[in-house]
C-alpha cells in the first residue's frame, strides 16, 4: 500500500511540476500588442516627416522602436481593399490565395479557421483578444479567446458625406455632427471605444498566468472622417497644404476602376478642387490625431500595468490612401500613397529610433509574432518575419521585388528604386524612379533610355504573377514588353 501511495505521490509531483513548467514557459514569452489603423498612409506621422500633422504618441513609438519606411500592402481583388489586406494578414496567404479562402471560411468545419493568426498564437499558449474592425469572412468568435466590440466594416456613410465640399459655403456635413451617425453611432466615438476596451483588457491581463496577444483594430482614419471639433480645430485650413502631386483629374481614372462609380472617389467633387482637397486632408489629419490620443491612452495603461518591458508592439495600417494626390481619393491604385502604410515595431530587443529602408509587406507582422512566440512558421504562410531584419541577423531584405494588384485593372512591381505600373484595360505603362521622384510625378515610360528597365521589371512582374497564382494574362496585352 505504501508503495502505491508513494508512486501516486511521485506522479502527482511530476504532473504538478509539468504544469508549473508550462506556466513558467508561458510567462517567459513576451506579450504582443498589434495596433491596426484603417486607411492610414505612410506619410501621416509627424516624426516621419509630415510637419503638418500632430501625432505625439505615434512619434513616441517611432522614437522607441524600429520603423520600416517602405511597407506595402499587396493589393486587392475588390474595391474593399481592407478585406484583402486583413485576410492576407490573418491567414499568411498572398493576395489571390487569400481570395480563395473567402468561400472556404464560410464552411463551419473549415480547417483554415484553425490556421488563422489568433488561433496559431493560442496554440503557443497565448490568451488572445480582439476589439474593433474585423472585415474578414472567418468567424471572429472562433479566432480569439476574448472579444470586445465587433465591427464588421466601415462606419455608415451618408449621402451628405459624399461630393463635398462644393465650396466654402458648403457646411451640410461636419465631422463633429453626431446626427450623421458613423463613428458616433452608439453614443461614443468608435476610436474611444477601442481605447477603453483595450485598457480594460490590459488591466485584466495583469492577473492571468498566460502571455497575451491583443489585436487592436481601429476603424480610423477611414471615412467618414469624423472626430470631435477640438481635433478639427487643430488644423486651420490656411495651414493645410495641397499635395505637390495634386491634379484635378487622373487621366486613366475610368480604365483603372477609379472613376465616379467607385465609392471612395465619390467623397470629393469631380474635378477635384484645391479647396475640397484641403478640407478632406484637414478631416483626415484630425481623425488620425484623435486616434493617436487613444493609442497614447493604451500605451499609458500598458506602462502602468507593469507589463511594458515584457511586450512587443506592432503598429501599421491595412494600406495607405490618396487624399488629393494624383486627383485620387481612395486606395485602389498602385501609387505609394495608397500602397504604403506606416510600420513600427517596439520590443525588448528592438533598437530604438532606427529606420529600415528595406521593402517589406505589412503582412510580415504575422510571422514576426510567430517567431516571438517560439512557433515554427507553417508552410502555408507566404510572408516573412521582420525580426531577422530588426536584429541585423539578416542584412538583405526579404523580397527581391514588391508586387501590387487591383482587380484585373492594375498591376505593379517595385524593385531597385524603380516602379512599373501597368494598366491592361487602358493599355498603358508607367515607370517611376522612386529615388529621384518619390512622389511619382514623372512617368519615364516613353523615354527610350528606360526601355530595357521596363522589360526587366515586366519580366519580374510576370514571375511574381506565376508565384502568386495571378491568372491575369499581361503578355497578350503587352507583347512588346517581352524580352
């Protein structure tokens, strides 16, 4: 009998020690906070060069971590670019394979659900939390342990919010007027809801034994660009500049799907006026500053909780946005203002105040967190961790070229400081030297000096199409670009 009792005692000690070891292992893993904006262009942070905008808390992130200055979204299969971006981010698949998951996710027994970002970190021992915008076909309730307010799309826009302002007397729609609903629907601005709920979770997480992963997804600064009046007042119109690459109309707008029928492009009158662009930029800056304040509250709560030193923070947006550049108002184009978004990383071993100029995709954040969590990257994840670049374990960028796409109407490749844009329907090609012409104002495609470069980039684009299962046949439209 004594031998049996002794054996049971030994087994219990082993089991309890095993559980204790698991708890210790989990506590050794750092927390991860992913903060996600919607429609924020790369050039809308004060510390990164925009002296018109006020972003004190994002500036602190820039000072405290490493910024990737050339961070791209891969494009989209529909006008809602955010759906494609978020599906790629949460599944690790490139754009056209991510599209295929839209139908797969609707099957209740979908294996793909278990392969989403939140579920992967669950498997690594993380408590997972999400609040804010989702906009993915996958069932959110099957992707996270804890969920705050769920937003499945953009705040509701109203008729008064489009085709405005017509002139200085057009005051039919004002950002702080709650009667239009939108961000004010429910009584509290949606950015403030995200801030409050994130703070609550950080406070609760103090008492839990597992590390946490937070997916904090703001709707801001997506239109309707609403914020309290005090934030709009921070930006007098006489202090707002019209972009250097402003133009009243984009010549190929209809052939590339960016004409009057595209929802985003309806926000301002056609043709664009300098006044309308300035007002739209005023409201864009204001809602970014309002969101920045909520981010500051979240960061303060993290520090007060005593968990800051043990936490990695990733900040980005699902894509950029045109706000008058090139005569455009949306993100459905291949220019950097729409393809690029901010990307900042803060953490225990992340150098402070550093800038990395290598080309990356924002979806690289997902495998970065897997590496931090000690998980091997699954074979189906096509993006690459940023951590070797951050810690200088890898000197060269993860990609030889960056690919971009929009429906069947636009394709892009960026490599070696050049960008090639092709418009199949318009049968036009554009080439930009991004080092000399970062605002993409001088099309070099008609210059004989650059024909070899165009063919070289076109070949890279065809190779990327093949790698990503992009079925659009560009060779039939541009046979003269084949070597």
